[in-house]
């Protein structure tokens, strides 16, 4: 039968308990123990007859390992927060988009979207979620005689008004804008645009399911063509243990000013993601691949999206 001392020794071997205090107690002479008891006001103690029982020691072990369980749970919850576009979470995603086989030259267009998301607490009941997309684009020649372009695209800030304490349905609404900041006419619309934006989602168990949508119209600018575009991004996430998850979040667009047959871009695909910590900084990584089942004639056949997202939880 295991004694309490055996249990203590096992806990020490697991790094859960320091046995030096027990050894020091047993090595003391009786007069030293008596003096120590008088000085501290404690009653004499015999190690082998202590009232610390095995169940109590098991409880201590559970309490000492609980933070590890809490850390794992919080990592999973933090991963689910990254899947919520209106979460009360500061984040800076770097979304790398590789668009393959674009145009007759089978060119690869690279688009880096830097998308800082900053929530602002307006009141106890309402948050304002600011989300700005800053594209950096490298577009090679798409067809013979075409020129390549590299630089900044049009900025796209969006503002979502969202309940701070939502119910089962999490939602946000607000305006979105496109600012003609492109450094090359081939990288932007040369138009000032604006319109409504909305997002809605539910979180049920491991699932995070929802959609983000906006519609913009141009109202000023120097471009030759008006701008009118619909964007819909449905997203489905299934969260796995250890902060892994499966994801599908295609970006569907409709250019209402385009010629017939060039209106829709409809990608189909998905991928996986993982949240981990670099020292104390949480980082969310994600890789997805999409095939465009419907696309304009110069658009890419398929796309590879790799995202690195830095998180700053409160």
C-alpha cells in the first residue's frame, strides 16, 4: 500500500511538489522541532501521521494543472474569435493571395491585403468595428502588349456597428468605402465609392457559420467607367482540438458594369488553419485554395490564399 510519503515523492518526480521541506523536517532534531513549533505557534507535526490524504493531494494536482487546460480552452476560443468579423479583438491580418493563370499570358497576380481590425467601445451596449483593407499588388502583363504594374491599390475601410452583448445571432451593419489611392490606374478603379455593408453569423459548438456582404456604387472620380460591385463572403469554420480548424471562405463578386459574361467571379474551395503562440503573441495562420467556376475572361483560373494574422487580445 502506498503511503502519503510515497504519493508526495511521486508528485515531486512529476515536478508538482518540492520535497525539500519534508526532508528538512525529518532531519531536524527533536529539540529543534520543539523550538520551531514554539516559535511559529504550530502544533507538533509528524509527517507520517499527517492529515494530508491522497484525495486532497489529487485535488492539489488538479488545481495545479488547471491553468494548462484553461490555456488550451482559451486558445480554441481565441481561434473562434478570429473567425468572427465583428469580434471585440484587435488583429492585423496579412492576407497573401496568389492568382494563377490570369489572361492569355497565364500570369500570376500577387495581392497582399493588410487588414487591421480595431474595435472601439462606444457604450456598454455597442461596439464600432473598424476594418481597413490596404492592398499591395503585383500585376504582370496579362496579354501581349499589356504592361505590368506594381504598387498600392484602392483602400477599403468598413465600419460595423455591432452589439457588445449579442444573442445567438451575432451581427453588424455599417458603411463601406473605396478610396482611389491606387498608384497605377491598372491597380484601382479611379473612383470614389461607398455603400452598405453587413455581417451575420452564429457560433454553435465547434461551428462558426455566417456571411459578410457589401454593395458599392461610385459617386465621384476620374475613371472612364462607373463602379458598381457586389461582394459576398460566406464562411464556414469547424474547430478541432489544439486550436486547429477547417475553413471555407470564398469571396464572390459581381461587377454590374462589366460586359455580359464578365460579371461574376465565383470561387469554390477551402482549407485549414491553426492558432499558435510565439512567446506570448497569438498568431493565427490559414491556408486555402479556390477554383473559379465562374470568372471574367482575363481573371485567374484559381487562387491560393495564405494568411498570417497577429492577435492582440485585451
